[in-house]
């Protein structure tokens, strides 16, 4: 079964095929480490993790790089305002980012290049573009001339006469120094008031790289001049990714990326997330409010990546409920002690679900259909359990399938062992003793005490157990 992904450049779903053996080369735009990443950022990072896992699920190897933007207007401004070095300013946010990745069970990738480690590679690309006449110097800065790249705009599907002024995406681009207002900066001349003591030496004088050249240099140096997949948020499509194409292909002379994948925006209560609106949340804000990384991950991956995701707190509670429903079935399957029933209908159900799950993923990672398959199977397995038609062997086969699916989802509560408070276990014991003695008054008291603490009593063939409401 082939994996099909929508390609932003061609506007069609295309089969994913590695150009280098069986290894997919993938570059994903990472964080600008000037603050804690917010849930809009993590919507993209969780999808990129899902994409990585799906690629592996379909039998490919992967070599992935995710950049860490530590040279940027915001990082430099923060360092200057705080009177510290760039590294001293960005290191705490870099550390926090990796902690957040772990909280969301996002797989580590092979490379996390910081922009500060690739200045020579950036200067080499700039020098090549200058020699080819695609770039030009102006007052200590270097700019890319987009009129020298005839296919500029092909990713975002813009015509040259529709391009917005300042394709650099930089509010301090010194537009009056450029030959064309749509040209973008490759090397930005040093400004002592703006940059403090943060600069690098270059053949053009003191300065720093433009944002766009950073990703071109890191991607091409680590993965090569032509890569299979480049992924990022839809807001990066123009100008950032458009400029990456122009720089990289202008330098190498051949196609930079085979497959462009873009993740849609996250909204909060149908509005753009903004501190001024009071609807701006980092992952840490949600953890403080009592939600778990598992619940946040489930919500962020539950909507198709090319659709806007509307974040609400009721939707987080719904994610919690969905995970508990999955967990309840897993606990139920593990409690089965009957030996194998050899129920062919159950194996047919598992095989059909396995096929449907993979078909959903193969169709542009249709996560909604994949999760629908998961919950249809949960319903069917609960029915088999109710009918006492499932034995230990069939339960083990179902659990094995969930383990396989979790290699993709990374969110199923397969290994969670909730610690029930000892006093509630004592209440449950007293309730069972009272029931056997037909002392229903005490039995009801114990049940109410358990219920008031947020737990329910579930009677199973192997005895009563507690589970959260």
C-alpha cells in the first residue's frame, strides 16, 4: 500500500517515494527559541511527529533535521535587552523546548541544527549567488533579486505582479537599499543600536544572516541539495519557503524539495491566538491547569493537518474522555482470564480494522478516519467482552494491534497504571463484604463515598474494580 501526501506545490496528492534508497530525507521548520513554544507551534510539531511515524509505519527509514532558530530579530532583541550573550538568552528556551517535546511524546529526530553553527555554510551560498548574478550587495547587506529566479511564487501560487512588498518577511529590511521592493535580504549589515555586540564577520562587513538563508544552509548541508519532504506551518509557505526554494535552487541549479507539506493554523475559540485577546497558551499553561501532555497530544493530532483546528477547553475534556474510553477497554482486555475461544469473527474484525487503519493513513494521513476505525473496534471488542465471547488469546491479539497503531499515534494509554488511593480500595472491599452479607445500607454508603471521590465501580467477571468517572 502506497503512502499518498498532498503536495502544496503541485496541489495534488502524490505517492511518497524516497530518492535515496529506502530513506526519506525530511526537513521540518523548528522553533525560534526566544520564548516558550505555544500550542499553535505544537500543532505543527505534533503533526510532523505523526508524519515521521507514518513514514516509518509504511516501511521507510527516515533522516530528519529540525532547525533551531537562534539568530533572529527576536532572539537578538531579547539578548540585547537582557544584557546577555545570544547563547545565554536562548539556552533556557532551547532546554524548555526539548522538555515539551518529551511531554508530548514527540520522537527525537536525527538532527537539531542551530543557526549559529552554520554561518560558514550560509556565507558560501551567498557567495555562490553573488557569482551567479542572482544576488547583489548594497551598503553592507546582500539581497536576492527575485526577478533573476523566473519560477519565484510557484509554491504559494503567486504571480510576480501579485507579490507583496518585502518578501523577506522582515520589518527591518531597509527596503530603500534594495533594487526591487520585493527582493529579500541574505545578509543584514550590522547596526550597533539594534544588534548590540551580536554580529559575525563576513566579506561584506559585520552583520548577520537573513532568516531564510539559515534553513537553506542547514537543510542542504545536512540532507543534501535535493530532499524528499519539507514540512512546516502554512504561515511559512510565503515568504519563508518560497525564499528557501529561490536560494537553494539558485545555488545548486536543481530542484530543492520534491514534496512540500503544510499544516493549517490552530485557532482558539474560532479566533486567532493572541496575548491581547487573552487566548494565548503555551503547553506549560495547560499543564498548570491540570491537563496532561497525552491529552494535549491527542487533541492536536485528532484533526486533519490541512484543516484548521479549533482549540477549546471542552475539546480538551473530550480528548480526556476519549483516552479514558480507550484505557477502559485495555484494562478490560488485560483482565480476561478465559483461555482462547478461537473466535474467527474476532480475528476477522481485527484484520478488517488493521486494513482500514492503514488505508486511512495512506490517504494523506486521514487521521479522522483512522481514529474512527480505532473507536469502531473499541465498540466491537466491548460487545465481544459483554457476550463473554473473547478469550485471552483474542484479547492478546487485540492488544498487539493497539501496540502497532500506537507506533503511529504515540498517545494510546497502553502502559498507564493508575494508582487507586488505598482508602478507596478499602471502601471497595467493605462494599463487597457488605453486599455478600446483604447489608445494603453499608454497601450504598461505600459506593457513595467512592463516587464522591470521582470513581465508579465496575463489576467484571473477575470481580469489582474502580475506574475514574
